[in-house]
């Protein structure tokens, strides 16, 4: 009887925690969007945007700092730079 209660509690606990774990994992796959008020458009923060941001930081001789932690003026400066450097000029197409 004691084993049955322990097993029941374990099953109930995993049943209740399952959706929380899945929900937390889902949140990491969503892209963030940042508004560029000068151009009045949004920038989706995905893998390409992060790569471009790293190129920008390298050109500016700055260490990496998460874009979400940057001040508004730094973000505006990056957005101006980004509009002058589209993906085609930043990333060479990979030939397979």
C-alpha cells in the first residue's frame, strides 16, 4: 500500500509539472521584436539578427552584450547600421 501511494504521488507530480516544463521551453523558441522608431518598423530578433549584431559589435570594437541589455541610444545606432547592412552584404551564401 505504501508503494502505491509513493507511485501515485510521483505520477501526479509529473502530470502537474509536465505542462509547466513544456510551456517554459516554448517561450525560448519565440522571436523577440524590437521597434525601430526612426524607421517605424520592427526587427525580429532571430539567429540572423544576432549574427548581424555580433558583426556590428566587432566593427565597433565592443564586447558582446545582449541586445536586450543595451541602452536605447545604442539600439538606435545599431538599427541605423543594420539598415545600411542587409543580410546579403553581411553573410555570404553557403554553397552546398
